C-alpha cells in the first residue's frame, strides 16, 4: 500500500468506456498513475513503458480486442504483470472464446471475474444474469472447498491467481484459498466497482506479489465501501467511495481488514 503511494507506478488500463473515468480516478486515489490507451497502433508501445497492465473485456469492440492481444503479448515479452478481468464471459460466447484464446497464446498474472465468470472459464455450470453473477454461483467457505479440485486445476492450468468477486471475495492460488469479507451491498448499486477493483489490483501488482495485490485490493475496496456507506442514495455513495479510497490510512486498513484463509 505504502510502496504504491511512494513509487507511483504507471498502470496501463485497457478497459470499457462505461467505467473508464472511475477506473482512472481509482488508480489515482491509491497513489498510482493511470494511462488509458487503447488504439491498436500505440497500445503495445505504451504497455512497454508501464509497471502493470489491466485488461478488461467489458463492452468489447474489435479494436479493443486487437489492442488487448497486442498489449498482452508485449507485457509477456517485457515481464510486466497483468490482470485480466473476464467481464461478461459467462453471458457471451464471443468473450468466452476470446478469453480462452488469449490464455492459450499468452500468460496472465491474475484472472479476475465474478463467480459465474470463473465457473464459465472452468467449464462448469453457471447461472449468470447478463454480466452479473447468478445467485446460486456465489463462493462461500463451504462451496469453495467443494470446488477445490476445479479451482486448483484452473489456477494451475493458467498459472494465474484467481480473484472471484462477490459479497465475499475469493482469492485462489494453487492449492491455497482466502475469502475477503469486507464490503457492503451498496458497492453493487453503482456501475464500475468491479472494474475499479481490477485496476486497484493492478496498481498494487506493480510492486507486490499477486497474492499481496489481490488481498490488499479486495480489502481496500471493501473497507472504502464500508466507510462510504450512506442512506442518501447511490450518487452520494459513489462520491464518498472515491473520497474513502483516497484517504484510507494504513491504520484504518489494519483495524478493519477481514480475511479468512480457507486452505
């Protein structure tokens, strides 16, 4: 957390226009620097100068698909850590097949998605509703353990840490797993909070291990949501969430962090 503020890493974010503004501000709020270039003729060049790469499949276009592939290849060539946010692969065969082709050709450091999206990537039954996770797909202390063989195999097959977002956030690396219990329901009342979590993870990934980045990002986002919770409505909550992200202290983090190691 402190290294991100001190080092101010450059985070190349290829994300969707629905959340791009909030993603840029979230990166700035935790002390990193965003650049949001997505033209295919410059994406790889800009990736080469970045400290981490955040890729997001939301609201996908042909141009962004090309830029994502080029930037991912360049990140692999340069040894730059990458988070791939699997937005919508549970409801779109285009995105699912594209994500699988990316993973077949290149490697990523962290695979992020909601519970339905990770289930879709693993090839098991899921019940997504649009880009949202199905109610019965959420991970918990009980069902995550029952899916241990599937999630362990997916983590090993992709050589990536898995980050599944929801009411509780699941972090799965190899044979080890954690649940993050911070957060409030209002985080799902505004658009883009999942995308913001993705770029926060990339911000911490620049100077931390994948596990450190994922555990820190879900905790920071959840605690900021708790601090911003309001009865005035979603508009006020969105503003207070950004305030909370930009003012969160290390003491607040350590006092409120709520992580459970499952395995």
